[in-house]
C-alpha cells in the first residue's frame, strides 16, 4: 500500500460523492480507510457522505476519529457541527463550529450553522452576528463565482 | 420536507407552512449546474410527484435561504391558483406568435428607415424571433418579482440584508440585458424592456424602507455603496445610464404596478385565499402591462403544459410566421432563421 493508492481511492470517492453517487463513494472511502485508518481526510470525507445521506450518528463518529487524528482539522470540526445540528444537539454544535472558526474564520458554512444553532437556542443577538459574518463570506464567494463566469479571471 | 441541509428557523417554518397549505412536499437540491436564481421544478407545471428547489452549490447560507423563500412564495401562488381555480401562464399560439413577430418587424422597418447602416436581413429576422421570446419570458417572470420581494421583506426580516445584495445583483443584470443589441433592437422594444425593470426597481426602492437595507459594509466590493440608501442604490444607477429615457414609460409602468400591489396586505395570515388573491393581482397587473405595451394579440393565457408544448413547436411556428412575412425569402425548412439556429 502506498499513500498514492490511498489518495487515488479518496479522489475517486470524492468524484462519486460530487455526483451524488453516495454508495460508490462510501465504498471507496471504506477501502481507503482499510488501507490507512490513520488518515484523517478519509474519515472526514466519509463523514461528509454520511451527513448527505442522513446517517448523522455515523458521521459524528467519523468526525471524532478525524479530529482525534488531527485536533486542528477545521473541516472535520465543521462537519461535526453539522452532524450535531442535524441530531438536534445545538449547544454541542455551537461549540464545534466555534472551534472550527477559531481554526478557519473564513468558512461561511461554519458561521451559518453556528447562526442557525444559536437561533434555535434563542440567542438571537449572537445568531444575528453569526448570520452577518456568514453572509459577508457568502457574498464574496458569489462575487468570485460571478467573475469566473464572465471570465474576468480563470477558475 | 426531509433534508440534511441546514436551514434558518424562519425558512424551515416557511417551507413547512407551504407544504401544509398546499398538501405537497418540497425537496431541496444543491446542484453545480443550478441557475444563480435557483430553479423551482413544481408539480403544477411539470408531471412530477414532488416539488424541487435547486440552488447553486456555493449558496450554503442565507443566499440559499433567500432563493428558497422566493420559490416557496411562487409555489404558494401557483398552488393557490390550482386549488381555487386554474393556474395560467402567458403562452402563445401559431397565430399570436405571427402577430407579435409581424408587429416587431413593422417597428423594425420604421427604425431601419432612419438608419444609415442597415441591419443585414439574417440578423433582422433572428432579432424578431429572439425579441418575441424574450418578451414572453419576461412577462411571465417580471410581475411576480416585486410580489415575492415585498412579501419576503415584510415577513422575513432576518434575510433582508441578503435580499439587498440580491436585488442589487439582479437589477444590474437586468439593466445590462440587451445592451449589446441596443443598435439592433427597435428602440420601442428596447425602451419597453428596460421600463419593466425600471418600474420593478422603483417599486422595490419605495416599498423596502432603506434604513434596514444598508449594505454589508464590511465587504470591500460593496464599500462604494456605503452610506447610500437602497432607494438611491436602485434609482441613481438608472439615472446614470443611457436607459434613462425609459423613465417616462417606466414611471407609467410603476403606476400600473402600484395600482395592483397596493391592495395587498403583506402581513396578512398565510392562507390559500390570501395567495389566490395575490395570484389574481399578478394576473391583472400582467394584463395591464401587456395592454400598455400594445401586445394584447401576442400572448394567450393558457396552462403551463400548453406553454411547454408550444415551446417544443417554437421553431415550426417561427418558420411559418416568417414565411408569412417574408414569403419566398424564407426556405422550406424550419431552423434556417429561427431563434434556435
């Protein structure tokens, strides 16, 4: 087994996930994990597919594994927040998103999930702040997408 | 609705209200190919079991929520029309398309007579088809835009800033539409097209109180709008463009818009009767626009399925209309000069 083999499997898994072929994607991530269980990316990718398919408890477990392997893995913290939100554990989701944002403050979805959870908890002012930050980042992303579309600069 | 996509509380509640009132189901789908305005694929238009709202992948937060809110309102209007009576759209027939294309041709000839550089016949013919289709698309969309925006503004304060960004973007896009064809399109239609969008922007600028719609000033790209009210943002841009001559017509269209929309209580309770009343106001407003633009013979109110069927026959209808106007200049096969060629 080489790291190139694992990378190849992860790439294929992501390609399937992008085309919403989740069963195939999970099969590739499973294979990658059987070859390299210490790969946090693999746990994180599989967590993403589990979230998409409503398997939030399994997603949460995968996020925990990814984070155990790399405490500073921002994306795994965001997915953990997302899975916790879907499980209705809003307090825990806010904690996970806050950690994700400490590692990467420019993630629109982390701000948004945090806002949604704070809203659910009735912490309206804090929710408003989180939504505001999320919108700023989303608008920047949208403007960049528009520019790419009209060919101002390459993708 | 069953989704793993995070949604803000008001949107989740609004989707639930929509589903309950219409006794239907809504699915949300992220799609890399989705139109930036999102797309509503609904049971009242297409032969499907449940409604789908598609939106771009990079819309992950409030932009997505805004798109969903807009499409839910459209869905409620369509569904209420179906439940209370019939849902109709502006469609066309072979004959109405001929009348529309013929009218554009007559107006184009008047404009061409004044020009030094004449438009090549092929370009002229293609313009006739494209312009007719463009007005059909716009008349089916535009009147519902101020309705959905006003409703969102009054009932969903948490997404007002998102709405502002969207309106600015949409207004700019609509203002620039057809710009490259300015010298080709008969002046009358260019001005009418711009006037519709001008009226919409003016209506929204008046309806949406500016103080709550201050731009998100932390965004560098939007800094130039800092300290500007939304009214100024929507109106000043028009006055600084060559479309300002659309003002006279646009003001008249604004009056039409206000006539029908001022009757709507934007804070009323969500019921089928309420959305049916909105549907009727939208239809009356559309009819008034059509009449104002002298396009009464161009379109017919028909089912969305009728519109889909005639869209499949569009090339054939265009060909027949052109044969009637230009005679032997037009070949026997559809497609030589049609808008799709």
